């Protein structure tokens, strides 16, 4: 008996066109969910971003540039750059060293080490500042010795650099560890076999392989280093023109009701955030390309 | 080197890289952190309890806990929808939207704080429309919740996205061919599969919210017993030179965060096992 294809019995979908696949949602669901998602993001992400620039330009471009060019604002920019220029390279060296020993060798206590490296992410920014006050502050462990030798760490630039280094500690390491673990060590073994020494192997083989991951970590690390507020606030002492980073300067201006000034400096930080997002997307794209190739 | 014994490897640099890693980790992270615990160990039990359980501190715990819980829940719900839309649907500007999700990671918290205040204050962008209807957000508990929602937003989206991308279409096709409708497929097949990642994102968002300071202090108004969060209380105690009181509260918070970190690690371990089966 021939198999009868019950074509007449199958109900044709009311909508013309290609029937939905099992993994597709009906059009009204797609529209609804996309609308909810974009509405939520617009409300919570885009609106605050627009508000920063809107408030900064409220009194016009003249007031904006006067606020940005103010001597205390420029001193804050300079200190922010100094803090980032010290803490980011320090964490890069650490991140590479940590990823090298974790990815290239097996030893006991490795997973504990990885957990400890992530620890600063679990610590509240305020506590990140507090612990340095407990070590270097006037009443801290090293306080009497530091006072005796006239070394200022807390309420001075070194404290700001230390607190910034702490909060940005894991960024580079946590990008590089999984990347280098996934890449394995065959290429390094080949280089060593062919007579390269350790440094040559690192500079010529390992570094080119991890450069996008490294750059990604540096971008995230730098954004956090320049934007950190809570930890730096505890150790800074808030001395205008001396120990104020940009985020702290924003707070001071805001609390003095100088809203245009506060939002003008804030807009510079918001620009930095946007540049960070663009660079991050470019690196992700290049990284995906390198993987596809 | 007796504990950290390595297997033999021809690659040089083990001693140098591990030595530097441990020294740097110790100096920057472990020694300063231990200072907090040692400082508290010097307090008597009665002193410690008085510092960490006074009515003002208890009110701050309650606010921090419930506002973080509410913010993480809202982020779990909307984060699931955002991740789903970003992975499954196509729409113009999708790459920009995808990049923008990370804004709370990139935008300094103080900037977020004053921006949210400018929006929700009495004469602010949205505040001027909301306050006449009796909805006060800035300088209330709701303001704390809004700020914590902002800073926790990327966690759920970013933990769910890779899991959603790796889901096999066969899973949904099998469910559909066995007679499940779309809703049943989503609630009985997809959601259980996504649950570990959703829980991880929720916990990360919650943990971040508990410790958050910068974005909250501007919008919360900082009224003792009402809108004072735990990190602010630590700062207040420090400004009064009450280092012991500040450190005692910090130790309670650190213990809570490390507990959460452990929990998150366990969830991830469990979900990996769950996935392999």
C-alpha cells in the first residue's frame, strides 16, 4: 500500500511564508522581548550617560571648558594619570608572571593561587583603602616608623597608587591565565628545542600569541585604575591640587554645588569609559579574527 | 619549594615567575588584608559585638542586604531577557548595544552616582515628573536600589551569553518534535539548562552590590538608620578616627564576601559537572 501523504490534513500556518523553526520565536515575542531589553538598557545605561554630558554642557561650552581647564582639575587629571601609569604596568608584569607559572607548569596549590589572585574583586573598595590605612597609617603597623623617617604614604600619592594597584590587581592575570592554559606549551617547547633561551622564547613566541589578551586586560585594568573612587577616597585625604584624583575631584565639586564643574570633569571620565568600550570591542573582534584564521 | 613541588619541565623561569607572583600577591593583597583580621583579633568579644551589632550598623546591614538582593533579582530577570535578545535575535545596532552592556564596568562609579542623582532628584530629568506622583527615588532606599541595579547590570548578561551561544539547537528541536510547545520548551528544557549560569550571574551581581560605595553615596542621602549602606558606615567611622569600629565592620563584610566567593565557585563547579553529564 502506498503511503498517503496527508497534505490536506496538515494545517497550514495562518501566516504566509516560511514556517517557524523549533528554535525560533514568533514575531510578536521577538518584538516584545527586544523592546523590553532595549527599554531596560536605555533607562539604566543610556540615560545616565546622556545626563552626564547634558549636565556638563548646561551652561554652554564656555563654562564647560573653563571647568575642564581649571588648575585643580588639571592637577587631578595629572594625578590620575600618574596612578594609572604606575599601577597598570606593575599589574601587567605580575599578570604575565602569574600566567606563566600557572599555565606552563603543574604544581600543588595552583587552584588556591588562582583563587587568591581573584580575591581583590571580592573586597569592597572602601575596605581596599582601609587595609592600607591599617598598615601605613599613623596608627598602623608601620606608622611610627614612617613618621620617624618622614615618609608619607597615607594621605599622599604612594597610598593612592597602592590602593589603585590593589583594586586593579586581578585584571591582567585573569585574562592571561585561561588564554595561556588554552594555548598550551608546544610552541615554547619547539623554540627551546631549536636553541632559544627563556627570554627569547617569551618575547618571540609567547608574547605574540597573547598580545590581544594582554591588551584586553590592560584596557580593563586602566579603566578601573583611572575611575576608582572608594578605595582612593579612603587613603587620599582629599587635599585639593595635591591628592585628588579625577573621581575625587568630581565629588568635591559636586558637594560644593558646582554642578557644571563636577559634570565637566565627570564627562572626561565618561569619554574615557566610551573609548574603553570601543577599544575593547575592537580587541574582541581582532581576537576572534585571529582565532578564526 | 617543598609544598609547591613542580613536575619537571624544560621551560625555564618557574622559580622566577612563581617567586615574583607570590611576593607581589603577599605584599599587595595578603599582608594588608591580614591587617584587618589581626586588628580585630585584638578586640575583646564584647567590644567586637558592640561595634558590629549596634542598631545603626544593623540598619545598614539590612539596607545593604535587601537593596542588593532586589537589585540582583531585577538584574537576573532583565539580564536573562537582554542576553536572550542579544544572542538569538538580529536588530540594527546590535553590536553597539552589546558593547554598551559593559558601561557599568567602564564608567567610574562616582560618575554614575552623580548622573543617577541628576536624573532622579526632585528637580531632575525624571524626578520632576515622578515626585508630583509621590514617587521619591533620590535620597530614599529606592535610590540605593537604582544605583545597585546599574552597577550590577553586566554580570548576569555576561555570564549567560556564552552559555546561550553554546546551547545546541538539537535540544529545542528534540523538545518540539516530542510535542512540547515553545513555552514548555523554554520553561522545562532551556531554563534548567541556563539556571547555573543565571545563579552565578545573580550571585556576582549581589556580591558587587554589597560592597559598592561610589555610585550609592550621591543618590542615597546617607541618613543614619535609613539610607546608610555598610561601606559608608566604615568611612564614617574612619573619619571619626574609630579605626577599631571601622575594621570590625570591615571584617564582617569580608567574611560575607569570601563566603559568597566560595559559594560562586561551588555553583560553577556544580554547573560544570552538570554540563558534562
